[in-house]
C-alpha cells in the first residue's frame, strides 16, 4: 500500500477490536496501511461504543475494559496516530453540514471529516454509509467495511 494517510472512522476501527461483519476485511486492510490516523473524537466514540455494547449484553464488563485498554495501548504505542481536534475543525464541521445538506451528516462525522481534510488524508475508512457518501463527495478515496 502507498504511504498515503488513511483516516480511520470509529465505525471501521471498531472492527479491529470486535468480531463483527466486515472485521476480517478491515483487519487485512489495516495491516497494509502505512499511516492510520484517528482523532481525539475517536477516543470518546470508542469508549461510548464499547459501553453501549456492554449495556446491550454483547460484552461483559471485563472484556469491555480489556478492549478499551487495548485501544488505548494502540495509540500510546504509535500503532495509531492520534490527532487532537482543535477549535478550527468545529468551524469546518459546521461548514460541511451546511455545504452538503443532502448528506445527513451527524456532528461527530462532520468533525471526523474536517480532521481528515485538514490532515490531507487521501483515504477514509468507515463502516457508515452516510459518512462514506459524504467523504466521496469531498473527494476522499473511501474504503467501506
């Protein structure tokens, strides 16, 4: 794979930690990525996602804690590059929502797209159809899992 920057949306990255449809394809993809970027928003979303799965009885509390610890280790070790969301990205997200009204972007998806744009990511990996469509409209190469 080229050295292009790939922005990893939480919906795709979750497939690295959870066995769900698309996990095998995402794991193979991520192993081939040179630079995988996540934002500080991803940390909050991943925590929320795992907590929700625990509440739905898909994960027990011990597994939830192990999975979140593994996620934290992955960016602490540099396996994932973490980019903080600065205030300017919120303005970009606001503009994206207004510029692409036919793509029903949620708040955090717009923030992810603003970060990915700012970093010059060539590709965005996601499992979310709305995010994929909006990313394509913005000119990203989209990998959907």
